[in-house]
C-alpha cells in the first residue's frame, strides 16, 4: 500500500473511531447524565481503549462539548428555516415549528445535554455548557432573523421579545416531552406554539400602531 493510501486509511479510521466515541457518549450521557458519564464507561460502550479516547479528546468535558457541537450541527442541518417564500405568516411559522419539532425528536442530544449543563451551577464552568450557550445563541439569532422577515411590522425590540418567548416556549415543550415521553406529540405541540406566537405578533403589531 502506498503512503498516500495508508494516510487516507489512517485518517478514515480516525474519523470512524471519533464517531464511535461520540455515539457511545450520547448513549451514556442520555442514561446517566453529565456526572454519570466517564471515559471508562464510554470506553466500555464503544469498545475502544481509553487511550484512543484521550487521543481525540482532552477529557470528559471536551468529549461532552464535542457531542453537543455535533448534535447541534445535525439539528441545524435538519431544520429548514423559512426564507422569502410565499405563504401567510402562520403558514411559514408553522412550517418552521414543525421542522424544529421533528428535528428535536430525531436529534435531541444537544438540547437535552445542554439544558442539563445550563441549569447546573459549578465553580468551574464546563466547556460543554459554554459550547451549548454559544450554539444556542446561533440558533436564536437565526430565529430572530426569520421573525424579522415574517413579521415586518414589528420593530427590533418587539422581534427580540417575540423570539425570546418563542424559544422559551419551545424549551418548555421539549422538557415536557422529556418528562412524559412519546405520550407527548411534540409536532402537534409546536404547531400550537406557532399559532400562539403568531397571535402574539399580531397583538404586538397592533399595539405599536396604536
């Protein structure tokens, strides 16, 4: 085997090992939370030695942060935010809400783990918490941009307020489903949430005109 082929194979094996480690971490963290996740447990789950995990990640915190980053990228790729297409504000916001709900059902790890870390208060902030807050800011900014387009009658302050309400409501619905499981139809709940957001936007626009 030539040197370039060996290099490509080694790189491919490294990528595969990293994905196996992250997949195992998702399972462990989903079952045991941040505190219950350990390098030893991840090693046992993925079948790779601890030395391989430490080759890819500095420590558990670095590993959890990578899980959140990967899951967020998967979630963001799955979410189709409405652009300049036609349709009423309600239709456009409902379409976005449906996509967000479906993607959270399929790839919930960044939000699940992130909320766990965000609600904890530690003397030293875990990198995973920092990463979650950063990617959350990215998602919030994208939603803010969409809200400004869908509801052009609202000023910047009103758009930010509406976005805060929309994100907080989505958090609550996600947590509710985490507690009660598949008995909660997350898509249906998000569609109702979209209607309430649109109603709120209409009232805010009316007040600003008055």
